[in-house]
């Protein structure tokens, strides 16, 4: 499942934008080598449906992406929902973890900017299972790009 956030409002010059260029992160790391071709391919497939075409010279919009991965955790401790109140007969005790879930999560942000100012941003977030094969992870990125760009205003 991909969760989305997108700002649908932007300056009026979005209505006249016809060309875009794509800029990715600058760090040369293994994640970039794996994800960048997938992001570029997915954007190239989805963006023409929004009324834009790619241009290397004088684009109206620049599309920059950010791929953020992190590891989070969720834990529950014994008695976390009960205050140690003598009237309830609950004794004071040291909390101990009864449930721990480590979550690898990722977000993909697409920023459209014009003349250095961001005019539209879409963000998708998903839980990533490290045990999935690379093909499944690539499909998740493609789905995120597709769902994010669905919210971009269609040009006529």
C-alpha cells in the first residue's frame, strides 16, 4: 500500500508549463544505482499523460525526486496503557517490552519547480519488506510514481 500526500494548488504558471527536465539525487551509492533507473523510467512513462514532454533545453518545470529510506520501530510495553495508581491495585513496576516491530519504510518525493521555486510536490510512502525480491521493490516504486502523478494537474 502506498500512502500519498500532494499539494494540488500551485502558481498559475503551471497551466502554461509544457516541458520538464528531471534531476535526481547527487550521491553515488548502491541504492541510487538500483532505484534511479526505475524512477526515471516510471516518470518517463507517466508524465506524457499529464501534458508534459521532456526537454533538456529551457524547461518550464524541473522535476526533482528524493528517495528516502529509514528503519523505524514500534514497541509496546507491559502496562503502557495503565497508570500505576494505588486505588486501582496496580503496583509500580518496570516496563518491559512485550511487542517489538522493526519497520523498513520509504518515501518518494517528486518536486516540480519553476524558476527555482517549488510549485507542486507529491509524496508517497510505503512499508518495504527487505525480504521481497528486487522486482517487487521496483514495482512498488513504479506504483508510487503512478499514484503520485495521478494527483498532478492535467494540462489541456
